């Protein structure tokens, strides 16, 4: 009986292959590819070897959170690529050359476009393997970040969007004599009004306690663990950029990014909010 069942399964499989019947998942993939005419990964580091190598050269600059997020994004693209390649295997089996092309032609309006999509998916999977290996190695080897020692000397944050013409900056700098310091904030939009009507910097003299409070927020909020660089995994244009520089007696924190904010952003926002409240009090606004 068992032998008869095996024979029937083999015959059924042969019949399906001969009639080129495909699975529901393959039908869905075929429909989507016929509609779009192309396939590409969502993660921009997979677009070509140049972008992949560019990312690899900066792996040590990204935060642990950023690296982990990129791993998740790569996993999603790997699944998408595998669905496409599985559909090809479902359609052509082990056939090659003209026989494979003939089978693909039964399902795709543009066989050449479909083959380009299959190649793109295959290349994406190969790049994913390279990126995964490097990221996982970096996560294993990464040393824990340490809060810089000593008093805070300078906190500087800039945020802007050149396309929109907006710019915001806030800076807290200790005086050269080591006592107290100056707080400066600028919030402007160059798209509205003539240059002479643009906002002027707000300035206030502050005491040592302000520097200590900012230092405490940074340490308690673990902002010192921020990465050196932030870039989105997905290609985004006309977005905002930012930079952060924090200097202590015994070290510094430097970071910046485009289209995506930093880890531990709550601590950064708390510092900005706290310093902004000091400027309002200096103006007599409660």
C-alpha cells in the first residue's frame, strides 16, 4: 500500500509539472511583478555594491539600536527576495536556458524584466549575507559606551532643513574662567519674510547649576550611548539633518544624522526643553 501511495504522489507531481500549475503564492508574486515590471530591495544599502561597501565602512559609527534595526530591515528584504526566487523555482523547476524561458513566458508579460527582477533578488540576498555577518560581528565586539568624566564645557545642537529653509540651534557654553556660562538659541525660517525680519538669537547668562543639570540629564538618560552617525535604511530625500556636540573635561560626545533622529532622543529633548525654559524665565515669561 505504501509503495502504491508513493507511486501516486510521484505521478501527481509529474502531472503538475507538466501542466505548469503553480502555487497561490507564486500566482500572487507573478501578478505583482507583472504589474510593477521590476523588483528592488527596500533597504538602500542593498541597491548596489557601492552603497553596501559605504555602509560597511561606517558600521562602527552606528549605534547598537541602529544596527539592530538594520538587521530587522535586512530580514524583511531577504524574505521578499526569497518569495520572488521561490516563484521562479516553482515555475521552471530545474529547467534552464530556452526551456526555462518558455515556461516563464507562460506567466510573465516581459520575461526579460522578470529575469532582471530575479537577478536583483539574488544579488540582494548575497549582499544581505555580507551585511548581516559584519553587523553581527560589530554587535559582538562593541564595547559599552562610558559617560565622559568631568564638568560639562559645551552642549551644542543644530537642526535644519535646507529645502524648507528652517534652522534651529541651541548652545550652552561655559565661560573661559570656568564659572557660569552663556546660553544661546536661534530659531529661524528663511522662507518667510526678508532677511532683516528673521529671528535674532536669544541669549542668557546662566549659572554652574545649569551645566550640572544638563550633565545629569545626559547621564541619567544614557545619551552618552548615542551613535556617531544616523542614516535611514530607506532612501529618503528632502529630509532634515541634525548635529550634536557635547564636550566635557574628560571626553566628548559627537553625533549627527539625516532623516532619522538619535537613540535616547528623550534625554536630548529633555535637555532642549530645559534650556528653552531658562530662556523664557530670563525674558520674564512664566
